[in-house]
């Protein structure tokens, strides 16, 4: 067996309605001043309404920073850090999608009273030092898995992003509450659900750090997500399906936090950077085409995942047939879930494909994990197939 290490969020609470007890969970950790990091949509749709009254009853001062946007720029991170410092926050809660949770991780680190680092100091792998404030994460989408990953992504320029990767960013507690996801629109449910599937698939085929624990988590994640995606998309009020999707996304997050993602994500990032296509949809648009490219190197592993994805509809056969079944099923998901299936349908102009291929090559942190080496010419061919 190849040597490996595995790390994850210390505690997970998987229970519908559990976000109403957030104040109590903060009190248990000795916090009397709490900053909640979120986005305007969370406030607008009242998703915090069930949690906020409990803070007054518990005697906990709480402030909400709800200015996070998708692909958050450095300025928003720094504004949130400043708010936490002014509050003298003793605990940070990320409440929302992946962007809110990513910002919350950085706030917990940079707003610690003893922090001597700046945001620019901590970009990259293992550059964050010292301590952080206690950190709770409450996902409101079943997709990113950010509640169990040591990664935060920040937009640093017009189209560029950088990541902070450090065990310090692993939260203390992830709270999975299906009630917060019941109102998610079908398209968001679908895109985030497919994003989580990508995490599971790429973790299972990760070249450098694939390990027995990440494999177990990836397989169970894909099984849960595949079995519940259709119901969550087409019958969004099904609480059981929603809770299963949250757990599937979390398990996929645990898997890829330890066996990192690869070319699907590397090719998805330029779509978000240039055209602000949501991350989950970006992944979904390139997913089957990257898998077809990878098949010569990864077909046996894709074949192992096929029955988990297809369930009773799995036909079986040779490794090549099982691999093709998996890829064809994933290629059909977008249309079945009401998402665009081609880059052109998502508003991507054809003359931008070479630029995106060049940009994808900058994601070497991800590409080294791919089961097959990807050149710039390969990336362009994948985009052309997806177009």
C-alpha cells in the first residue's frame, strides 16, 4: 500500500433543522461574539431567519457580513476580515455556498488577534501559519464540499484566481441542514450536484494521492449523489433527497481534499474566469469530454464507478463498455437536468477557445493530478469537443 495521510473537518452534524441551533453550537465553543460570513441572496431569501433569534436568547453578539459574491475578489475578503476585527469576533461561521465558506476560512485565519500574515502571504500550498479563530461551516448548496476542505479560492485579477491551501483552513464543525436547501432552484441544484459528482470522480482517479479512504468516500458520495440528483432537481421539496445530496457533497469534499481534483477543474476555471459561468456548470460542460480524453489511462477506474452512477440501469460488460456507460450517462445529465450541454449554449464564443486552453495550462496544481498528461493542444481539443 502506498503511504498516505488523511485530514478532514473535526466534527460533522448531519440533521435537518440543525442550523436553528447555531447559537448553542457557538456557546459550546466558548464564543460570545460571532461573525457570520454570507451573501446577499441568503439575507434576501431569509435563510438566516431561523438561526439569528437564537443568538439573542443565548446572549451571543452576532453580526452578518453578507457581501460575498461568486468568485470573491481580494477586496471582499479584506472587508470581511476588517469587520471581524472590529467586532473582535471569537468565532466565524461560513453560511452559504462555496464562496461564502471560502471567505469565512480566510477570515478565521487573518482576523485572529495573533495573525501577522497578509492575504498575499498565504497564497499557495502550506504558506498559512499560526492560529485561526474557531470556524463553523453551514453549506446552503450540495456541491462544493468546502465545509470539509482545506482550500479557499480568491479572484486576484480580471480573470485569474489563486488558492490558499492549508490544514489550518479545515473547519471545526460542518452543519448539514437540508431545510436550507429546499428552496434552491432546479438549475442550481443540478449544477452544484454535478459539481459534487466531479469531485468524487476526480478524487477516485487522482494520480498522486489517491488512497483507500478517499476511494471509499468517493464511491459512497457518487452513489448518494446519483441516487438523489433527479429527485432533488425535479422535486426540490423532498427533504430526504436534499439531506442525502448534502451528505454526498460532503463525502466528495472529504475525498478530493485528500486526493485532489484534476483536469475537469483545470479546464472549468477559465470558463468561470472569463465568462462568470457558475463553477458547477463549468465543470458539467467539460466533464464528459475530459473523461473521454482520460479513458485510455483511467478506463478501469471509470468502469468501477459506472454501477454506482447508473444503479439498476447499469448494463455491464467489458471495461471499455462500462467506461463508455459512465461517460454517456454523465454526458446526458445536463440536458436531463435542464442545463446547457455545450459551450456555445452557455455563451462562450468559439474564438476564445485557444485563450482558454492557454489559461488552463496555468492550473498545474490541478493538472499534475490528472491520470493522463494534458498539453495545451489537448486542452484546446477538449474545448472544441465541448463546443
